[in-house]
C-alpha cells in the first residue's frame, strides 16, 4: 500500500469517529460561548466593569484551544518529515508556552543527532505536554524536561510535581473527551499521541495520585 493509500485509509477511519467527536466538541464549546454571551449582556449594562472583558478573553482562549486540539487530532497523521534537531524544536515550543514564575523549569537536554520529524507537529506535542504540566500545578511547582539519545531512538520526558490523577482517569487519558478536566478539554493528549504515533513513535503516561505525572514519548531516527 502506498503512503497516499495509507493516509487515505487512516483518514477514513478517523472520519468514522468524527460524528461522535464533533458532537462532544459542540457540547464542550457551549460552555465558553455561553460565558461570552453572558459577559456581553452584562457589559451592555455596565461597560465600566473590566471583569467581564477578562471573562470574554479567557472563554475565547478556551474555545480556541478546543478547536486547535480538534484540528491537531483530526490532522495528526498528516506529517512532512525533514531532518531536525529535536532540542531546537523543544526550544521553539517552550517560547510559545507561558510558564509562570512560581514554576521552576529543570532541563536535561542531551545533544542528539538530527532525526526525521515534522518539526511543526512535534512542536505541538511539546506545547501540549508543557501546558498540561503547568495546569497541573496552579500553586507552583517543578517541571522537568529530559531529552536523551538512545541507540535507536530519541526519548523525551516531561514530568511535573502536581497531584497526579486517579486510576480511573489514567485508563482514559488518551481517549478523546474523557480527560475529566474541569474546563471540558479532552483532545490535547489524544492529539499529541496521534502525532507521535504518525512518526512511528510511541507515547506513555505515568502518574501516581498525589505524586505527579510523567509523560514520555519516543521517536525513531527516521
């Protein structure tokens, strides 16, 4: 089967799931959209209250992230590989993620040979995992990023010191819209996993409730 045929077969399978996923997305989008509607209603009556503007911005950011994750999940198998330095891809990703001052970032980045990846797609993986680690520690904490060169792969791990998640949630971490996040987002990790697997790699997620989380993904050299 040619690469094009494989892409078409994968896309066909994804489309079969889009009905349910689209329904879940529409359901989750109602919450931020209703918040925006309510805020506009209140602004019309009290335009001096800046709290409402903040509500609109936060809700717009939430809705945009949902749509971005949906796109990344749906298009996760479409990649264009080029020789890339994974460390530099990480650095570019980090610059796009806001890491609060109350979170200490520890980096152990080994120098690795260039590998064939889609740098834009892998940037999204880094960004999703970093954002997850930040959101897990609203009161502050530590994020540790490690990139190491294996014999036949490059391994990346991103860990945090947050509360971890329950065993029940662990079982559905990579299932669309089953993350049980309070804000209704449920495609970030599934999208990241699809991107990594489209590169011929793998992703795992280890967590102990009360002791933090560790996300790991492995990429082949080509």
